């Protein structure tokens, strides 16, 4: 178990996935500075109900599985705000969460070690080649290329993360994929979403 800061958002991040953020609230500016200074990260977790700007006394419900992420790039934007890019490292389950006096959320979490960029790679068998082909095709798209994703096409775990990251489905559906621990089961869920989208088109 470990205590980490949380950044509740209306976004889902997967390990190896990237997300750009504009930071303007003092609680998060201080958090980012601390992370840069200590070379640490924070937990990105999807908001279930409430607002990213919620303060003391305002309702903020969050999902119980998120992704520990680290700042990989930062700059001052033209509007004067701090811009950062974070990259997911590993998923976690929240055991207990609370707000501090500065309204920053913290949580006691359990890291899911098998769902981490540091976990042992999972070999891609022939039966999963269609997912490799799909991801290789998506990776050539200009919008995906701009994300500078570092994808290993020999690791089934990474293929599942990246496909889930790029899948054009709702955050609630992405959260459901995130909560799955096994890459094969995760790909099966992704295939169901793709089949549903093909039926609608």
C-alpha cells in the first residue's frame, strides 16, 4: 500500500498513454512542482459524479481504479498557464481516499503490479495478430503520430493499453476496460466495443 496524490479528471489514462493538461489551480500547480522536484507522479482517476473544480463541501465521486502517471513534458502556454504532458505508468486500486485542507485529493492505493510498464512482457501469439495490424494502422494516423506514443508491438499488454487509449468510446467504457487486469480479457472487451461500433456504422 502507498499514499499518493490524486488528480480527478473527466479523462481515462492507460499505462504508456499520454494526456496533455492545462494547470491553473494552485493546489495542482503546487502538486506538479513537487512532482517535478521529486521526480514522482500522481494518480489520474476518472470522475464518476461532480466537477474537476470541486472544492470542500461539493460532491466529487471518483472511480476506484486509476493510473499512476508522471510528467514527461511541461511548458508555459501562450495564455500564461502551465501546460504539462503526463504518461501513465501503472494502474492502482483505491482503498481509501480523502481531501486535505488545500482540497487536494489523496488516497491509499494498492498498485496492480501486473498492469505496469515494468511488468514482464506478454508475448503476442498468432491469434492476436489482427490487433497488431489494427494498432499499426492507427499509429500511422497523423493525430496518433502527434502523441509520440512508444508502442511495443511484441507486448500484448501494451497493444491492449494503446488500443484502449485510442478507441473512440465514452470515458465510462474506457474505465470498464481499465478495470480489467488481464490483457487477453481487455482485448476481448475492446473487440466487443469495435463490433458494436461496426454495427452502428
